[in-house]
């Protein structure tokens, strides 16, 4: 009885390579697979689109529309205007009140921003240390920011009253002449800057404190082992690590300081910046032109001039801060240079 065995036909290398090179049939994606693919690509843009849509409506459009109005003699009743070119800008720049308001704005800005940032850094440094009731003190420094600006302005305007203010009463009781807070330009700027510092120092201190908390504690431990004291650690470790946060705080303080409105508006009962414009700021001057004289073309031109001033000062602050503050967290450590090929150390 003979058995026959069938052997598999051997395929040569040419046949095998031809089978491998044969094109595969394209895979057809189902509807759910295509939907999932589009979801991965499109969904991130859909998630962030509400912010940009809202910003375009309430941000970009008013800015562009204000630029259009600034070149026109705008009539609010008819909601139309007559094109006058740069006439509104020329009128603003030739008005002495504008230069008075600009001087007052920069004076109040310097008297408020510089002490505010110094105090904020100092308070943040104290809160960063191991003290009792940390949460209580951190909440306490934020309370002035929560208060309404009008309430703060009313309280401090009464404190800095010329005749019956709390500050002048204390000065009179110790034999010092009362200070003319509402008559002398410098002292009126000091009073308004005090209101601003009261509201915003704690807010900036908490931002700087968050940046200090992010600094690795290993650096402080190593500095302590090397014999560095708290003062040296603060300026050699903490301050260099605060560079991005300091830039942010300085720029936001600059924008807020040049747009100050509530405090000078509520410093007296009239709200016109004083009888001789002692504390009239640019925003208060803008308000008086727009809603006092109903000249919205000039008000729009002044708004754009203020925007350009803030942009220039912000860029200057950015450049100066980058030069004064060292690399963030680098602490002077430079990257090793790449050695050329063939050169042995």
C-alpha cells in the first residue's frame, strides 16, 4: 500500500518579493473613525474659540471703532461723523490741559507704582517665611483689593481732608501745620497714590508670593550650607527667580497706573480734577471731554494717544526689567561651550 504525500509548492524569492510588492487595497474608514479623526484636529480650536470670539467683539471691535471715530467730528445723535483727519489729535496736543493731565498722571504713577512694588516684594518675602497663621496674613493683605474702589476713595478723601481730615488732626495735635491736600499738587498726588497703594499692594504681593513658592527649596538649603544669610539668599536666589513674574507685575502696574480714574474722580465732590487741575489725570480728562463736552471724536483721539503712551512705557519697562533682573532661575550659571571635534580637554 503506497501513500502519497503532497509537498507544499515552494515559491522562489522572485515570487515572494512580487507578492510583497503587490499594492494593498485602501482601507475604508468608517464614519465614526473619520469623526474621531476630525475631533482630534478641530476640537482644540473649538475649545479656545469662545475667548477669541468674545475678545473680537468686546475688545478688537471697540478699539478699531474708536480709531475710526478719532478721525471724525462725531455726532452721537445721528450716529455719524464728518472726516477731519488728524485735526482731533492736533487739538489735543495743543491743549495745555492735556500736558497738565499728562504730568499729573506720571507723577501719581511714579508715587504709586515704585513704592507699591517695593512693598509688595517685601510683604511677599515675609509671607514666604515660616510664620504663624500664614493663611490669615495672606487673606489679610488681599482684603483692600476686595473693597470697592469708590469706598476706598471716599474713606481716604475724608482722611486727607484739608480742614477736618484725620491726618491733619493728628498733625495739629503734635504741633505740625496741616497739609493742604486739595490745594498743593504734590500733596494731592501723594494722597491719591496712597489710595492706589492701599488697594494694589496686597494683590501684587500674592502674585509674587506664588512665584516665590515655586522656587525649589534645595537652593536655599545649599546656600545655608555655604554660609549665605537670609539677605544674601533673597538677592541671589529669590530675585533672579522672580524675573518673569516681576515683568508681569511691572507691566500690569504700569497699565493700571496710567489709567487711574476712580481715585482722582472721588477725591473731591466735583470730580473735575481740582479747581486748577491739580490732580486731573488723562483718563479723567478723557471723561470730561467725552461725557462733559460730548465731543467723542476728541475723546477717541485722546484714548489712542493714551494707548500709544502705555505701549511705549510698557516696552521700556520690559527692556529695563530684562537688563536689571538676571536670567530666571539661572543664577549666573552659563551653559558649557561645545568643544570642537578633535580637540581633547
